[in-house]
């Protein structure tokens, strides 16, 4: 037994979970093969990404458009944040780096609004437009560094609305 | 040296992820690793329901799992006495991998944090690390969970730290997001007196 800071006894004990016991059994899949098989599984669902992405993007654009016209439902920022995060994370796993970059940039803006910064609709709209552009086959295959004007522009927007939330010209 | 293989067959893996698409991707990765028993839930209420009726071997949980959040769920699992899942491995997935988030996960009792977007290699390494590096549990008045003082000597299967990995210093709440190597280091920072 070890003394805890509070003066109470700290109990320290070994645990061997079923996960640890069974995962160490013989007959497992070797690491390289397991990872290759996981990539193969992902490749199988990749063709469905376009359809899913279109739906998500449409939903996101509708949320933003409603908010811009003053018809946004309470909690729309949170919903937009969820949709942006799943676009970022799925695109990242599937290797669509430009979509991951733009969606990640949008996540930063939405999180800053959730944290109390002013909601700058223009900054959100330009990210939705960038996602629509990145959805096209030619752009989707590109990496962020291959479209520096776009990515630098978005970084400037994020910096502007997250560091200078009131939009005051410097 | 022959790299050990991880055998996930017949282990019940619970994936708690609000996005059905991302959950499907994770499920696919686990299938590729040889897993044949994966349960998916989209929210913390369903997670609690599953835990009451099904024996789970490992939980992979999103940090923002609605409505309670993945860390609240982790604390609930660790703190509830007479709970058969109290010591199950918990791997937290976090898109927001700021130091404060990672530290909160560690202090809630998570075994490890994996940064989103998740790659097959990243997921395999963390599962393998949990499988081959069992940690003692600590039970105090204020904490129940895996010993937070541990050292990553390198991942199993001969995978060491990545070249760019560096020691993490504790920073302000709004610090930059961390790379996966930094997250791993933060989990191991206690022993070296940095936290």
C-alpha cells in the first residue's frame, strides 16, 4: 500500500483484463497484415464517400443558409460543428487532405463561436464554398499545399475571426 | 525479433462514436485487425444501456459523445463500485487534442487517447500498446483508474517512438493541438516530474 496525498491509503493493484489476456493469444493477425487489411476495408467503403459527403455538405449548407437568413434553430452552431468534425475526421482517415484541411479550419471557427466569440457568417460561408469546391474530383485529389491561395486565405480568415473576434480592422 | 501479433477474435469491442460514418470506418479497421465482435453506439445513454446488459472487453469512446461526453462516461465507469466494467481498457478518441483535453482524459481514468482523424496504424498501435503493456490500477479517494505514472518504452511489435516526438510541457488551456506522439508523451509525463 502507498500513502496517498490526502493521508488515505492508496490501493495499487495489478489488473489483467480479458482484453489483455485474449489479445495476447497465439493466432493473431501480424501487425503489417492487420493494417493492410484495415486499409483494404476502408478502400471498400471509399466509393460511398461522395454520396455521403454530398448529403452532409447539403445539410451543412442548409444550416448555414438558414442561420444567415435569421431562421437558424437554436443549437445550429453545435450541429454545424458536429457535421464539420465528421467531415474533417472521415476525410482525414480516407486521405482526402484538402477536405480535411478546410473542414478542420471550419471547426476552429465554430469552436471559437461556441467559446463565446462573435459569429461571423461570412467566414463560415467562405468555408462552405471551399468545401463545395474541394468536392470536385480535381480538387479532392489535391493536397493543401497545392492550392496555397485557398489555404492561406482560409488561414487568414480563421486568424481574423478567432484572434480578432469583433472584426476590428488592425 | 518476431513482432507479437494481436488477437482480437471474440473480444467484444464497444465503439461509442456519434457519427455513423466514422463509426463504420473504425468498425472496418477493427474487422481488418481480425475483430469479429464490434458493437456500435451513438450516444452515452445507449452506451450505459449496453454496459448493463453486455460484457464488454474494451471501450473506444469519442470525447464528445453526446449528451454526457466521453470523459464523464469514463469517470462513471471508473467510479461506480461493484461494476464489472470498472477496469476495462478505455481508449478515448479526440479531435480536439489540446493538452488540457488529453490531461483530462488521463485524469478521468482513460488508458490512452487517440487523435482524430484515426489511421489504421495509429489505432492498431494504441490497441496493441494497451494489450501488451498492462498497467496497475490505483484506487484513492479522488481517483480510480490506471496508474498515471508510467513510461512508454516504445510500442510493441518493435515500434518505437516517432522521430519527431518530444517532451511535452504543461501549457495553458487554449494551447495548440497535439500530435499523437505528444499525446503519448503527456500520458507518460508524470513519472518524469513534468505533471
